[in-house]
C-alpha cells in the first residue's frame, strides 16, 4: 500500500481551539498560549452546569501582546509577568509580590477618586511598565482566573477581585444602581468594569477557593450568595432578591441573595466573602 | 464463564458496593486506593475525585472543587436538605427555602450557636460551601447510629437525619476583678445527628486536612479542643490542664512558665474521633482557674 505524503501547501492549517478563551493554538500545544488552560484535558462541568475554571498547571506560561505570564504554585498561585518593552500592566499595589528594580512604576489617573475612597474601592491603581519582571499574588487560597478579553468585550468584576490587567484594557468602575442593590446586594457601591475597544487584552482575577463559571441563556436566571459573585459579562443583569425566613418565636430573618439574569457568563468563587443577614 | 461478583466495603463509611464504580456510592470516597494510616493510628480521610457523584434515593449530590469544595444537591420534588443559612452558595429558582423549627432557641442564641436552621425543598439544584480551605466529609448515618459534631462544623444534612444538641460540660472559669468569666473550649453545646428511621447523609466541612482514629475502650488521647470535628457518642471528653516545667533561665522565664498552661481535650474510647489540621487558637489568658468541669492536671 502506498502512502501519499501530505502537501503542506494544500493542507488546511489545523488549530486547537481553547474551550475556555476560544483562542486558536497549534495542534501540538498542551496548554493554551492565550490563557494557559490545559488543552489535553476535558472540561470539568458539574451536572448542574457549572464549569470549573481551568486548573492551571504549575509553571504554565502564556502570552499577551509581546509579554508573557507564568503561573507559579497551585495553592496561592503567583502570576509572574515578563513585560516586554512598550507593554504595561495595572493593578492594586498591595497585590505586588516582587519586581525587578528597574521596572518603572507610576500611578494611573482615575476619575472620581474621592467617591472611590469613600466607597472602599482602591483609589490608587498602579502601573508597571516593561521591560522587566513583576509578580503578583493575593492573600488566600484560590485560583487564578485568566480572562483574555477580545475586542469589544465588557466585563464586570467584584471590587478588589482583579489581580492585574494589561494596558490595552480600559478600566472604569460602575456604580451599582438602586439603593436596594447597594444596601443589600453585598457588592458594595461599585464594581470594576473592564472594556476592550479595538485590541485584545489580558485580565487576571484571583478567586478565593474554587472558581466556577456558567453561561446563562437570554432570560435564564440563577440565584447566588452575593459574596460568591466574582465576575460577569456586562450583559448579565444583577438584582437583589430578599429571602424572608420567618419563625413564630424569633420573628425570623432575611437573606439577601443576588439574582443573575442572562445572557452571558457568570463566575463565582466557593470561598466567598460572607455578608451577614440583617 | 461469568467472572465472580466482587463486592467492596468502603473503609470510610462501611457501605458495601459492587466495586464496579471507582468511588463509594454512599460517601464518594475513592475505593481503589489503600487507606493512608500513620504509625500512630490516624487514618487520612480517603481521597475524593473532583465531581464525585453520590446518589441519595431519587436525589443526588456532587462534590465540586478541591480547595474549598462545594456540595451541589440535585433535589427531587419530595426531598429536602437543611443547613445554616450562611453556607448557601447558589440555588435555582425552583428550590424553596423555609425556616426549620428548632427547640432551645434561647439557649442556642446565648451560646453563640445558630438559632435558625434553614430547609430547602426540591425540585432543583442548591449548593453549599464554607469560607475556608479544607475537606468536605460525606458521612452516611445509618438507623440506630449517632454522631456528635462540634458546633459550626455542620454544612448540611438530608431530611432523614435528625438534629439535636447537648451540653458538652467542658468549661472552666477565671476571675477578672469581681467578674467571673466562663470559657467553653469546644463550645457550650455540641450537635448530635441520628437517623431515626431511614439512612441519611450528613455533610461536614473541616479546615485543612482531616484524620480519624479508632480508640479502644479506655484508650485516651489529648487533642487541641478546637481541632475536634466529630466523635462517636461512646467517646467521652474531659478537660486536661498541663503546666510545663520552667527549665531555669532566670526569674522572667520562671514567671512566664508559671503562668503558662496548655489546655487539652482528653478524649477516651471506645469509638471514633476525627480532628482537623487547621484550627483556631483557644483563648486562655493564663489567669487562675476559679472552677472547671471534671478535669485532669499535669505539672512537669
């Protein structure tokens, strides 16, 4: 039997599509070059439809712009960024773990500093520029959630949950609408909003405990503990739902829960920030 | 020729299964690995695969995640689970939440225990998790059996599991001026879970790693009070005060070692006891003890 050799010029270029970020990778790749997700493992999805955030292999490396990010450790993972000349990342300064001394630092100009300070949000966002290395981690067991943002995406993130973002992602904050949402929503007054326009960018979050994501269809809803909320597409609506629990003797209590209504992605963390009932 | 049927007895919960699945159908423990036992007799809780499935009659449960695991119930229409409300992670709209009546509300409120127990009724999904890294223990409770669980360890239980609590009688008191301060190193009350008629499933979240030891009748061991997770009702508890020797080193070190004491919980068999590797420090100012529950004392 004769074997016909493949004609490289005629063969279509096969690409492996990452199930997490949809990035296209070389067929030989074991991890996604855009988000580090393992490509040789099946997605882990619960029977109820929650997908686990990809478990990043220790020392996995991925790329954004001309820079790279290596994820080190598994219990409290570190994101070590090797910034190329011309690239920069921004972050809250207390998540910085170490840096090369020649990496220049500056502060990002943000509108509404006083409002942010009063609302307990970071009012100083720091920026590190390449070339050089700088590393980041948070203060509790959890998972790094790598979210490459394609052009035209809007992502809302729980305050203080973002670890870093690349400079081609616009950063703003969103005031949560409605007094009821502010008082009982468990999210505070603001959420971080990350927007891409013409370029792609990298957004890194740190979720406490394990992180799960669910894609809601239009009109589909799910009820979550507000402290478990980590991120959502801006198309997902978030409403407060008060759950009254009454007893004869003690009069009862009320739980404030968050109703998320699709379409779009919702990410939650299993070690959540607990908000006491009223 | 048909292969001989093989059965497997789970070394965690004792359930006999056909051995076809890689996990115990009753508790989710991995069944194809040998138990890990320390030379001192502590057995590590058997490993559990991510997304382990446990069947509970018409309902089922899945344990998701490894750092801070989530218990995700798929409740049938006639089934329900109960839990303390702050462990709720998410739920579907179809799951109805109500308050479960409990006795001894005032006593529980005064001793810092949850006074409200919440009940969720199917059909639909509801999920629970706690707020620190650790292990999720799935413990099937058989009719006639009971398990004593330290307060605030309980995550959720199926409705066939009955819930009660009892006074631990583990306390000591100190004086602060004219005030007498009472200290309860494992809490004033302890939860007791039984299955009066049908088997049920009890879920506990422990911090860090979990180790279980079977104590022989009269065998005794000292553990840190807040490391206790659960015990069989046949296991008795008592306080133990230990005072280290000064070891010389001058007046200051003599003074500090005189005030220093180690506070232990003496656990005596027969029965099982489980401990967690991450536990809160027991607050003890070292003030003179004014009164205490039955206790032993050791001065070195």
